[in-house]
C-alpha cells in the first residue's frame, strides 16, 4: 500500500485529486475525493440510484476506458497522444488510478488550457491541435468531451505534442460507435467539433454555453 498521508496533491479536479507517486516521479496517482460517490448518488434521480456505486467511480470508468477496442492494437503510435495507464493501486486514502505523469524535463507538463490563456491560438498550437485530431481520426480512440484542462503539452523535437490525461472513454449512452466504423467516425468528429467550441469559448471570455 502506498502512503499518501501528509502529501499534497499537485492538482485537483471536481471528482479526483492527483498525486505524484512517492516512489516514482513519472507516475500519477488519481484518488476520488472522500465521500464524493455517496454525495453524487444522493443527488441523482431515483432511477439512477438503482445503478451500482461503482458505475459512478471515475477510477473504475477510467480503467474500463483503457480497455476500449482501439487501445488493444499493437501500435506504438496509439500512445503518442495518450498517457499510459498502469492499473489500480491501493493507497492509504483510497484506491488510485495509476497513470503516466507527463513531464518536460523535471516539470509537470503544462495544460493546454494554461498555454492558451497565456499565448492564445497561435500557429504553434494550431499545428499541435491538428496533429492531435489526425491521430483521433486515424485510431478512433474514444474520449469524452476534450476539455483543455484535461490535455497537457509534451515538448518533443521543438514541437508541442498534446497528451490526454483525463476524459478517456465514450460519452455515448448507446455505444453503437463501438461496433460501427461509420458511427465511430461520426463520434470522433463530434468530439473534435466540441473541442474547438470549448477552446473558442475559453478564449472569448466564457460567455454563454460553450456547447
């Protein structure tokens, strides 16, 4: 068991806290906030309360997302834009999803959101986004909405490579895209469209609904 008592997370999201693995600086441990699952279930409508508690657990959903069809292929390019997953790990504050921690030298990689707020939508980042979208279309990796704070930038060969660190998995209620290339392509195009919508919303002052 990994002892995380007294260690501060380097990042916090709405559902999870992220810690640097105390024995491996290149691994991230994501732990669901204490009491969150009970709170989520309490606020759901009655028919959703019939689902198992595990169905609301972001770590278990992430574990399932890494088993999707696209990631079972033996192709090293699959990981060009995706943090690797290293399984579930027991810690003193709860189970953790253990993933690759993207770094640039010793520094934890900057999020796309942070970069955009500082530099805007310049040619460098436009090229990186387009490369990322080509990868999505080529490999049909399913993600939820591609929010800039769930994407980080890895510096490689004087370029910025976008990496997914959160939000992997399908957003679709009926997973028909899992079985049809046609619908998989439509699903990916919708995620790309929404990613641009979110970027433009962020940079325009976040007025109205970003979707």
